C-alpha cells in the first residue's frame, strides 16, 4: 500500500513538468533515474515518466524481468 501511495505522489509531482525539471528533482531527492528516448526510468520505484515534446504526459509502472 505504501508503494502505491508513493507512486501516486510521484505522478502528481511530475505530470506536466519538463524532462530537465523531473530529472533535477529526482537527483535532489537522491533518487537515481535513467534517461532514454522519450522516457525517464526510476528503477527504485519501477516507474517510467513518459515525455512528449519534453513535457511529462504519463507515468507508467513496470516490472523488472528476471
């Protein structure tokens, strides 16, 4: 339940912001992220921030493949 709450808060914190703002905010919080293509991955939360025209338009969860 706590993970879901954290994810909901992250969604609210990043939707609508540009890639640089999101990456800097994560860095300031000590959260590692990986930038690639139109995404910014947050491995510790298993989330992908999806960008269109440099603006975060969606936050999707993912599972780590074994």
